[in-house]
């Protein structure tokens, strides 16, 4: 049996990576292909979210036009999946007001919002100019312990570049966002 040199094997493996798209990636260049009319591709998948805190609390430092909640929050676990056809699934566990000052002691560790929405924020182009488009889901029940499951389909702008998913009480305020 003839042995194949390691350099040849490495070259073949690298070639396969160039030819085959990564999971959820498109195999063609970025020429404005929207995925419409094609199978739904995973655009964003995350298992972490950042709870509003520090300079992001309140309206002083909005992210893409969305203000942080008026008090600091904390989150235990989360899962986010967004597809190219606008299907979004978000699960948050223990998304509650921070269990420390400046949150009043009687509100610490509690979610006062009866519902959460997910907002997908995309950079897109309108008449040749870059703009931000924020699209919200319908409201979904949230427990006082901060647990919620959001499953909806939204109309994403095309293209939807650099999406961020926010969770909050409405489309104008966020308690958690994709990130670390």
C-alpha cells in the first residue's frame, strides 16, 4: 500500500474547506443574494446574551436606536436562532433585574415585565444609503422569574447585515442583547 505524504493530505483538506461552505454559510460571493426562494439558512445562532448594565442602562447610549432598560439586569442562560427567512427563536432563563444596587432590594432578581419581545436589528441599504432597520416580534409571556420562549417569523430587510438580537419589553427598550 502506497502512503500519501502529509503535505498532500493537508492540501486536500484545505481544498475541501474552500469548496464546501461552512454550516449555514452560502457557497457564493456576497452579491446581494437574500436567500429568498431558497432553503432557509441559519444567519445567527448564539448561546450567550449580554444583560443591560453599566453605560448601557437607560437612554444615554442606545444601540442602533434601542435604549437600555432603566435599571441593570442579569441573565442566566439564553439561546438565539435566526434564519434567512425570518424565523426567530429566543429562549431566555432568569432574565431579571440585577440582584444588587442600584436596583431597589424589593425588585432585585425579579422580572417586572409581563411580556418580552425579540428585536432583530440589521444594517441594510435604502436608496443606496446604509441605514438601521429594527424588526420586532409579537409579545410573548415572560415569568416573574425572567423565563420566556419567543418563536415567531418576521420580515427581515434584504440585505440584513450584522444582525443583533435584543430582548426587552417592547421594540424601543432592551434588557439583553446577543453578545458576551
